[in-house]
C-alpha cells in the first residue's frame, strides 16, 4: 500500500456505525450520542466517557425508511482499537462497524479482497 496521506491521518481515529437505531425527527446530537454510548457501553461492554468522543454525525440525506450511517471519532486511537476489537459482541445485531478510509485506500482494499477471493477459488 502507499504511504500515509494527510487524509488518512485525519481519519485514523474515525469509523462508521451502520444500521444504528432508526432516526426520528426529534433526533439531535445528544440523543444520537446516547444511542452510541449505549451500544458501546452495554452491547460491547466498553468503558467510554463522553469526553472520549471527538464527534458524532449522521451521513447523507434524510430519507424515508432508511437508516443513515453514523460517523464517529474518538480522542484516542487506543479507544478506537478497543472498540474495533470488540465488534464480535455485535454479532446477531444489525449494527456494523467500518473503518473510515480515504478513497484510494478503499479502492486498494477492494482490489485486495477481489484478489483474495480469486485465490481462494483456485485452492
């Protein structure tokens, strides 16, 4: 893979939460933060203080019958790693975690996954 770009450094502490509980018209930063904290604290069993969250935001346009992903950032990379290591505790839910990658890295990852699948077929 290529060298680390400034975009990758900025995104290093970020990830996306997919399929968070349905949003409501009255949803605001505080209610969204509470949903995130509940998932991380209760379902993933991780101690997370409110001051360890750098930002939380929904992505995309609001549409009927569609849950928008939530992008979250953390003040410490070690906390993000702890959360990512505990994703197995979300098994059986519709919640998924994905790293926030820049476009070039996403494309490289997509090519590597395709290559890996082709190699497995040959075995």
